[in-house]
C-alpha cells in the first residue's frame, strides 16, 4: 500500500479520524461518521479532550469551514469556489473523508463529461445479451453515493457542458435519479450530498444556470489572510514535497520563502506590505500553490546545478515565469514592480539583480 | 425608594425595550437622563413632530465652532426613548453630566498647554489620561455589557442581552437590578486592583449626583435616573455632598451653545470613527422594530433589497438562507442566529460567495441609509456662524451688489489680504460662489482680483456646505478629501492639489498627494500619467508650497517619471492619427517638465526612453519628435540625427509615413534646416525624389508643418530652397532677400506700418 504515490485522505489520516470518532460525543446527522463539530475540528485542527493533537488540513478561517459543514448538514449541496491553488479539491476531499469516510466518489468534470458519467451508463454486452435490467446498468460514483448515503464529489463543475450540468437539478432537489428505461428510480439514502468545486477565473466557461445555482450554497475559499499563514503553508508543503521528490538540497531558508510570498502577496493585492505604495497586478493568479512550486523549483535548481543552498538566482527564473504570464502586459508590470519596489528594499539587491538579468 | 437608577447600554435596542416597560411600570414624576445639561434649552425640540432620529445634539463654542461635541440619538437609543416618554407624558426631563461648558474648557486648556510646550521645545510628557488606559479597559467602560457578552462568547452585546434578559418575560424590573449588580462587581474589581479612575470620570459622576440632588431639592419624589450601565453603581451609592462639591469647585468654563442637527446611520456606525458608535445601527433598528421574528424578516428584507438591484433572490433563497443561518447558530451553540450567522448565510445563499452584493446589504441594511430631520425652529448651524465671524473679522460684508476687490498677497504688514484670499478660495471649493476670481496672472504673481456678490440662494449653498464641517476650513478640508476619493483622473487630482494649496488647506494636501501616488501607481495609461506630470512639477517649482509638501511630492514625481519611462515606448506605438497628435503634445510637455526638474537621474531615464521611441516606434510622428528632442538636448550628435533622418526618409518608406516623421521632427521650428547642411540636403533630396502623385498627397501635411514656423524662418527656408544650388551661409547673410525679410519686423518695431506687419505675420 505504501508504494502508491499518494494515499487517499481517509487512509493517510485514518488514525486521526478513528480518534475523533471515539472522542466525539455530539449528535451526528444520519449516516455521518462524525458530528459537524468534529468534522470542522478535523479540518482546522485542534486538541481533543484527551490531549490528542489533530493536525490542521486547512490553514485559514474556521468560520468558512463551519459554513461548509453546516451546508452539508442541510439538504443543500456545497459549491467551493476560488481561484486556482486555494485548496478547493483538498478541502473537498477531506470533507468527504471526514463525513462519509470515503473520498473516492469522484467525478472529474471536463468539457467532454457526458450525462452517462453523472447518472448511469450501460454495459452494452449485457444489454444486448439480456436486455435492459438493473444488472446491465453501470452505476456512476454519484449513483453509488446516493445508494450508500455518502458524499459525492464533482470536480470542476463549470467545465461540464451546460446541458449535462442540468441533469443535477432533479438529482439535488428531489434527491432521486429516475431510470426511465427500467421504469424505476434510485432514491438517495440519508447522508447523501454533493460537494462541487469550480474555478473562479473560469466562471465564463460554462456559467451555471440560475436554477442549478440555487441548489448550491457557495463558499469562496480565499487566498491566505496573513503573510504568516501563507509562509506557513508554503513551508509545510515545500518540506513534504522535498521529502517526496528526494531533492538533494538543504531546506529552504525561511527568509527566501518569505521573500517569494511577499512578492506574490504584493502583486496580488496591489499594495506593498507596508501599505505605502500601490503596484499593478499581473494577469496570473499568483496563488500559494504557485509560490510552493516556485520555491520547490528553486530547490531543484540549487540541488542539481547550484551549491545545494537556495539563493536568489535559483529562485529568479521560476519567479519571473510565475509572474509574467502575458509577455507584454505582465512584463511591464513586473519591470515596474522591480524598479519601484524591489530595487528600493533593503537587503533585496541580490534578488533585484538576479531578476533584472532574466527579465531584460 | 424615591430614586430608581436604570443602567442602560448606549444605543441598545434591548435596553430600550426593557427601559420603556420599566418606566411605564414606575410612573416617575421626573426623569434624569445622561446627557449634556448645556442642551436643556433645545431639549424640548425633541418632542416636535418634525424631529425624526437619527439626530444629534450638537454642543459647540460659538467663538470656535470647530470645538464641538455631538450626542447622536437613534430611535432605539434608551436615552431617546426615555426623553420621548417624559415629553409624551408631560414629565420633566433633565440631562445630567459634567456640562460640556466645562469639558470643552478643559480640552482647550490641555491643547493650549501642549502647544505652549511644543513651542518652548519641551518634551511632551505622556499625553492625557484617557490614552494611557489599555484599549480593553476603555472598552469595558464604554460598553461594559458588550464586554461581558464577548467574555461569555457572544459576538454581539445585543444578542447576549436578548438571550439573558429578554428571554425571561416575567419580572422585567429585576433586569436593571441585575445589571447594577454586575456593574458593581466590575467596578469593585477595578477599585480592588488599586486603580484610580480618571479624573474626568470622577467629575462626571459627581456632577450627575449633584443634579440628582438638585432634583430632590426641587421636590420630585419619584425620580427615574437613566445612565450608562457603567455609571449606575456610582449614582446609587451617594457619597457626602461636600466631596462632590469639592471635586467640581473652580472648574473653568466656556460659553457654549446647543442645537440639533440631522444625523445619519452611517455616521453612527463605529466604522465612521465615532467612538461610542455601534457596529450595525441598521441591524439594531431592525431588532427594535421586529422583536418577534427578526431572522425571517431580515432575510426577507435582504432578498427584497437584492431584487431591487436586479439580483436573483427568490422566496426559496430566503428559506434556504434562514435554514443555513439557524444550522450555523446551532453548530456554534447559540440560541438564535446573530448578525454574523445572518451575514454568512446571506453571502453563501444569496450572493454565491461574492462580496459585492454583500456590500449592498452591509450599506443599506446593516448600517442603513437613514437621514434624520430636525424641526425648522432649530438654532443656526455652527458653520454659518463661523462664516459670519470670518466675514466680520476680514471686513468682507456680504452685499447684494457686485464689487471688485483687489488683493495683494505679499502684504507683509498684516495678512488680511492673504486671509481673504484663502477664505474666498475655500468658499469656491465648497461651491459657495460668493466671489469670482477675475483674470489670473498665473501662479508666480501675487495679485488676485475678485468680484464679490452675495445672492440669497447662497444661503442654501451654505446649508449644504455645513454638512462638511463646523468651520469653513474644516468643511473645505473634508470636501477636498471626499472629492479626492471620488476622482479617478490624475489631472483632476493635480488640479485639486493646486486648489488646495491656493486655499491653504495644509491639513489635506498630504492626503491628496498620497492619493495621487496610489492613483498614479494604478494607472496604466501612460498618457494620463504624462498629463499630470507638468502640473506637479509646476507645483514643486513655483507653488508657494511649504517644504514638507515638496518633500511629499518629490517621491510621487519620481514614481511618475519612472512609470512614464518604463511605459513610454509601448504607449507610443500603434497609435491612430488623432491619438498620436495627443501623445505628441504630451511628449513635448513632459519633456519640458523634465527639463524643468533638472534632475540628472530623471533626465537620463527620460533620454533612454525617448531614444527607444526614436529607434523603434511605428508611429512616425512621435518617432520624428523623439529624434528632435534628442537633437535639441544634445543627446544626439548631428550625425546621429542625420542617420535617423536618412533612415526615415529612405526610399523604402511610404511618402506619408516619411511626411509624418518630418512633421514630428520639424514641428514648431525649422531654423535648423537653414543652418544644417546635411539635414537640409536630406529633406531636399527626399522631396525632390517623391513622385508627383505622392507630392500632391504630401502637400497638406507639409503645409501644416511649415505653417507652424515663425514667418521669418519660413522665408529663410524658402530662400534656401530657391538657392538650392548650394550657396554657403556666409553669402546668404548678405543676401538682399534676407534684409528684405527683416524689414517687416523693423517696421513693426518702429510702428511704421501696423497692417502690413500683421498681414505678414499671418
């Protein structure tokens, strides 16, 4: 089992879930493995009464997680929105793992997702041999979640074509999936609900119809609030990634991570951290996920081509690449930022020079 | 018991409801309410029909209206309800507190002392007592019930109050006893820690007690005392009368006046900076009006509001939002959803997680856009009084007939003229067009000519302006600040800075410059950046700005120049004819401004940017200009320019493109054609080389270019062309043609023949 590249949340954190389930004395909604309170604790971390430490999965506002869990406890579905790299799928996976103990009821939305991957398909060999019957029907993750009373997950909802999206309406409001071919239906068992994720930036791809929108409560996952939070996130992920990829470099100094995060935050928010100067924002999203990849990239550079320690010039290349997505507009913005902010800052001369070299 | 003390929560609807019930139960014969005794004269106005809260009682010093205190009241303020109860039932109502006459005098004395020390260069000791206290302590005293509520895990004092107090329907009178008990405990804890309450607090409470004693002396037998919960214990346990009298003896006093002014919910909110404000006046008003099913009503109102804005919000949404809010409250262990739960549910259900519609809800519901009204017989506004005072002091009587006023701003003996100019500029800013500035002589001169005419409708403008502040200066500062917030155009902001300097609004110039900085950083329109630069440089070089502002403007100008230089080349490329013409003007003005600045760093940056344009730009007009700028500033050697021109006019280039280049290069002055053999040769060669057809196309363009030259230059050039055989310069100087073309100027100088010279000049 340990040979798999990445374990499911319910496997990786099985001990935490078991401990929580034991300690949790609060009322659980039907077919939930944990009470809403315990689900929130699993996500944001905390100390249990017996001193057991639950690690935080989501670093950010507890209130947001409360809204998300409260939504799943009502009969509305949950829509997680956010720019790329704000941990939407991550939260969705852990929510499903904590509530149903199973995060695998997953449908990946693409432009090619058809109705049969959301409702049901047919085993044609059987269909031809035996005629239409329940045995010839191929259940989708959504259908199985309905039958078992679990949480179904739908990734990238807005990439699914609009006509396919609309099959969700009956499913979510009447909690039933009609199978007209067999003159029957599959009714959802208590505990069934759905978590969909969608990308803020791609809202225009396949905008949800207002009828479907109404079936979802929306929770927007923001970019990290404070620089400390973000540095913490980046550090944790870079450390664990570095271990997984066996990069032959020293751990990145906190100072370098802080610099990268500072640049990302400043460009994203349009103001310098001291709040004194405004800067323009480039077209890229500059999420924490990208900060993570900039730092790990730098580590690889330092490990294989440098002296094993992370320096400004190891970071510069991937930093410029992450910021400048549009070769004309973003480049101007980046140069302006370099000249007006980075150049002036104490102790940033090395970074300025390294970036300048690459940007010219 | 002849005296009953009701400790209330300022602006708390829960307190209000309990208080009204308790008063009806008690049926007092006199009501004492915490509030400024100075306002006794206008208190009765509160009962008038046209008085609708939110309103504020304004206590101010008639000589210095800038020093003023507001006492805001809302419909759900317990104080307001107590006053209303008294007026309705013809029961005498009195305010009790340390009079503002005293408090304002103290404040003035403190300010004077600070100023004196500052002048004497003494070190400022730790400022007044209030600032020494920890924020938490201030919070305990201002809103002790809210503090206790938060200690109990509630985010909102109202909810806690409702949960604890309103829940119990029976035995309402006991509530105030319980509050009294809690406050006594809180105060005892403080006293036990050995902390001495601030002097102001001691004086205020002593003063309240004295007023209670007076009421007793006046023969009232059943007195209701309404005060902030924090003070309640101090009014129950009466110390010796003598001690209080000693505390209040010999306090300085100033003359004050009181009036009512309309107030807004917006300014009641804590976010407006009002210290004792509430976070969500609209929500409280809602709680006051709908005590029964606040949650459902609230969501229904939110849905209606969103629908008015053409956003989707159906009845089904309302149901879902209420359910989510209640589930959230349950998860958090609350008996009922509070404002936080309601907001979170609204955001998730109505707004699909977006903040924008939430802002509508925050503005229109949580804060509420309500403006109060006051009756007509309310006394005059302090702004108007300040204006009258200034008019007297500066000997500028408002007169109905227009008259001219000449001001000499240099007059060093007294600053009368300068002050007058400031006043008139400020009034102009505030859209009170009493004086019109006649022809200006530009910034450098020190004379202003105003035409003054007071029209009756200006009174309305004065009323309008009064909402900005209590003095003319204050109002103008606020106005400029608001204007700066609204404007998004750099040029307008630069103009505003100029006006603010003319009106001597030091307080705001810094803010304007900061705003300018942030606007300029965000603007991606290089031509807009360029349009604001000359104005700013002008302010820096010529304005009568103080040093501090020049220091502030400096970095902005630095930033502007850097941004312009970074973005210049892309901004100059691919422009249509008209846009190119605009940019052409900007290019010239910016160049002038940067030369005026004469800072090496900027000049070299600018030269670099211009060089890029000259090298590599597909708008020939601007490319030509850039080449010219480089030549004029000796950044290019003549041979460089010759190379550029040769390139631009080479055979491969379309004639109209080359024509535009020539126009850009030569615009304004062509004298160098006369003296530079190489350039002249190039242009000559190019013109001779174009086909007849192309020449006809080029003709209007060339005519336009050459018509910008002064007449003399044109003649010289035409001579040069007519002698294109390559005569040397020395010969030409003695050419009779040259002498001839000097004649018109001589005639003009000597006044021999006016008409001829004019026609020549056209």
